[in-house]
C-alpha cells in the first residue's frame, strides 16, 4: 500500500509532466487524489549557533505551481531522556530555534503535531560532530571558476559528508542615471547611488554528498561544489560563497544518494524512474501513511571565501542593454520614456539642441534584480 501510494504521488506526476512537454495536447490521467498531499519534512537538527530550521510542506497536484507550507504545526526536538526543545514558526511552514545545549553522540528526534491532529516522529539519531572545513579553494578554468572543499577527520568518524552553500555577489548597474522622467518633464534623480550598487543571494539547489568509506583516510580533497559560468554577473564586482558542511549516518547518506540519483537522472521516460525513498519519519497514528523526508542531527561547520573581479581577469561580463537617443521635446520624450521601460541616463548638447540618452530600466535600477541593502558580512 505504501509503495503504491508513493508511485501515485511521485512517479505518475513526473511521467505526466514529461508527456505534457512533448505532446501538443496535455493528458491528465485519472489518478486517485485522496493521498496526493503527503507531508514533506526538510531540515537537520543542529547544535550551536547555527539555527535549526525545519520546513514542512505538502506534495501537490500537477496544476499547483507553489509549494504548500504546512502552517500552525507544533514542532519539538526530543532527546533520549525526554528533554524537549520547542521550535517556533517563522513563516508559513518554516519552524526554527537555536539549540545550544545538545550533546554530541546523544540521540535526538523530531516530533511534529499538525493542525489536523496528526502526529509524526522521526527516528532517534545520534548527534554527530562534523570535522572542520580545512579550506575552500577556487580555480579559474575554461568554463568559469570552480569552487572546491577540503576536509579531513583524523578520528575517521566523518565518512559521510553533505554540503550546502549560499552565494552572494555584488553587482552594479551598467548605467548611472542622473535623471528621471515625470511626464512631461525630465527631472533630477535624487537616488542615483541607491539604484547603482546591489547584492544578490542564492542558495544551493542540488544534492552534494560524498563518502570516504572506501578510502584509507577520512579525507576530502578538492571536491568540487560548484562552477561559476564564465563571464557571468556573479563575478562582475565581488563574489562570496558560504560553504556549510555536515556529516551524516550511513542511512541518511543512502537517503540523499537516492534523492540525488532521482533528481539528476530523470530526464525522460527512458531514464530510470524514481525509486521509493524510505526516510526516517513516520506517522504515529497510521503506519501506512507516506511521509517524505529524513531528519539528521549534527554540529555543522562553515567557511566563507571572497573572490574579486580583479582576481579572475579577463572577465567579460556584458549585460544586454537597450539604449536610446532622444531630442528634448515633449513628444520625443514621451515616445521614449512613457511606460517606464526606458529611463533617461544623461544629457548632452549637439548642433545647438539638447538631447538625452536613455537605457532600459533593468540596466539602470539594480534593485529590480537584487537588493541595495549591504549584507552584514560584506567588506
């Protein structure tokens, strides 16, 4: 029963999605929707300053385009001695707490009580101590800039590693605009700097894992985490990546192995189909109910590096910008700047006439692509 329900919830929607993208007329099979909204649990129990964040959501119908957060649930981390640590809801379906009193090698689990009265428990797992990251290195190559991690554990207790990362980069608008258009006039812009310098952040979205079980030493050497494409805006000014390293149990590693295999190899109906992915979370009242997710526990480690544009030269970032040249009269200005897709940039004189240059607003206002609030860790 459990495998049959998971096939309906995961495999059939994927096959249908593939068929929809390759056929002229979409086909919607008659799939039983009674079990279509399974609980999905994402997160790891952390000890230390790193906040423990658990995300609850529900699997959805094909027609749904947004993740459905599971709100108003009660989440508690419990240890073997029945001590409890509560998590608070930050936003719809996201729960967090800073847990500083957990102990390495002691076992912990997550208890979830949803608003519909159901209760879920993860299996007890021992809190593992993650070894420090030795270094995060980078190297320029023909495809861009590759970023790798190095780590080791002299006690050989790591063995199963997982990494996440958060990228942040500073970028500038290609044009500094000293003017704005308020029909029918060109006026001085008072916030030129506010829309020139911005930052953008992005979290990793792929599964990055490695096992050192088959190695004589518990050592990770120059394991590539990501590659920044050549000439991308990531390195147009200054770039930073925060690497987060976790160690896992063998069971948790095998869970993420299957997630990685299914997400990377499912490209067509001729590729291997998603296998059943057994997690460690169960419904207390209904043992046959499918729950998706694995909750581990560890002390995480972090390391941040910065890379500047000057360090990767030549780096030819060239944004696609639409530009105009406009005569200073009401009709010409309205034709060019009305509607807000193009803004004035500069002013000049030619042949006794006043003229304005303009550019697409996305090449003037960086806040359309990021934020002008400088991150606290930025130099």
